[in-house]
């Protein structure tokens, strides 16, 4: 059985970060270990007066214990990181547990719709770009890509040539493969495009674009994609699984209006995910 470790925060209630990564990747038949960087009573996308406890100080001791026990991972998957210190600690984690056949997979979750999340700065984005340079695969959205590269955010005003150029510039950070999420070249389609700098090839996949937006879909996509890669799929196959599953989660959530601010109903779409893997 493959083993993935995911390094990001955990919301005790709500559907994002580790509460998405752990069940999705596990359902794909992959052992999922966690390094929680913070614990929150709820996610921050709609709840008020949530609690927050920083676990930055636990990252290095967890890593040291695992290293002393000879623990290895088939993939390291990082999501939301809340500080410069956490970026530095994760970089050291890559040094200790990466290399060889271990896939280093970074979702630089820090921005969307042209703006950085609260508390982040352009300097933070540049540091995240350096961390992405140590990865094998990165999965930013268009906003995150622009901030990491120090470029203007173009919104919806782009064509295929621009996206391909942006992907090449992202691999210039040092990663082998860059995946751009939320790419759309037609009003009714959305998906992802990727570039492998070693083979100089592109991969892409699109499905139906719905006129809705839900909290946590980026985490769903990233988790399904890394799970598919751990199941031996090539990049195109992994993009298809991740895009299709994210769409299925949104469709499930549309049936439940009360859940829309809370996150997507990824649980009821898991049978579709398992079927896509041929299990």
C-alpha cells in the first residue's frame, strides 16, 4: 500500500484541508498520514468566532520522531501553510523525506480571484514560490501562479498560448510539473492544464462549468489528483479523475442548499471516485 503524508491545518468542523485530504486519499486505497500545522474549531469560510491553535512547534518534533523510526513516504502533499516559519519547516521536511521515488506535491493555497487570503503578502507568495521550486508537482490556481511569479493577474482575459507560457514560467521556479486549476477556454467548460518540463509535454482535461462556487473545491481537486497519481495514473488520467470528482462533489452539493457555505458534499460522491479507479 502506498503511503502519503499531508501537511496542512485541520478544521474540526467544516470541509477543507485535512478533513478533505484524509478521507479522499484514504478512500482511494492509499494510507494517509498527517502533520497538522494548526487546529481550528471550524473552517474560516463562514463561521464566526472560531478558535485557532497554532501547531507550528510540533512539525519538527514529529518529523524528527519519524526520521528516527526510518519512516518513508511515497508522496508528501502540502496545502495551506500559514506563516514563513511553516514554509521553512516544510522545506526541511522535503529535504528529510523527499528524494528518490517520493513525489513532492504542493498546493500553494494562499489566494483566489485576484487577491491573497487575509494575512498573506506578496513576500509570502514569493517564499511559497521558492517552496514550489522544491516540488515535483505544483497545483496553483491562476491567482496563486501570478503572485508567485510576480506578474499581474489577468482574470478571465487569457488564451491557450498565455496558459502554456504561464505553465512554463511556473516550472522555471524549479518544479518538474506545473498544473493550473480553474482553466476555462469556453463558457461552459472548466478544468486544468499541466506542463511537464522534462518531457516538454502538456496535459489537459475539462468538464462542465457550473455557475456556482463552493468552499474547499481546491482541496478536493488536489487530494483526488495526488490520490490518482499514487494509484499509478499518468498526469492526464489524474487530471480527469480530479476534475470529474470535483464536478461530482459540486453536483451533490447543489442538491443540498444548506451545505453550500459549509463545503462540498464530497462524501456522497466517493463511490464515483472509487469507480473511476476501477475498484
